[in-house]
C-alpha cells in the first residue's frame, strides 16, 4: 500500500468511527432531565427513572436534574422503589461541577470521588456532598431545596 492510499484509508476509518460513536450515543437513554420547581421543592416524576424494553420495565440507577434557577444540577440516585438520594453536584473541595459515572460522582478538577450516598471515597475533598430530603407523593419525588 502506498502512502497516499494509507492516509486516505486511515482518514475514512476515523470519520466512520466518529459517525458510529455519535450514532451509538444517540441511541442511549438520556439520564438528564429538567425538573420543575414548586414552592421550595424540585419535582421529579418517578416515571423519569423508567425505561421500557418491550413489555418489561427497567429502572435507571440515577437521573441528573437541571433547572435554570439552580447553580448546579442535582443527581438523584434510585436505591429501590422507596429509597432515593438527592445530591448537589458541586465538589466540596473547590466547587467544580461533578460528573456522574454509575454509582460514583467524580470531580474533573482534582479527582475527588463520592459514592451514591454523597460520601467522600477519594480525596482531596474531605467533606461529603450536600444532600436533600425527599418525599414521595403522587408518583413524584419532592426534593426540598430549602436553604440552597
């Protein structure tokens, strides 16, 4: 194979690979939602945790809830049908926005990690994440935002 053919083949492979990645990401189930605020509560429908495959219902481990009035999103973990944890996605080390990777939240700035209950599992952060009280009512979660 000559140099020109090799470069052309590699370029086409890169373009094709990028297209495949974009396609697969678009097929994924979005875990980011917009929550409404009523009084001092962020509202999240329980159905936002559901995914359907045929006649079967499966549940997401978490959803990330955004609202334009909040400085940071809130990650809500589903532990079971009646137990949820709502965590403020701001690192307690230096205030960067956290990223969610399954059952852990990680700070892209310095590598601090937190588990799905908001407890520090890897420093440099030394304080747990802020969590919010949750009430389940009328098929929705009411996440109390008092003193945000």
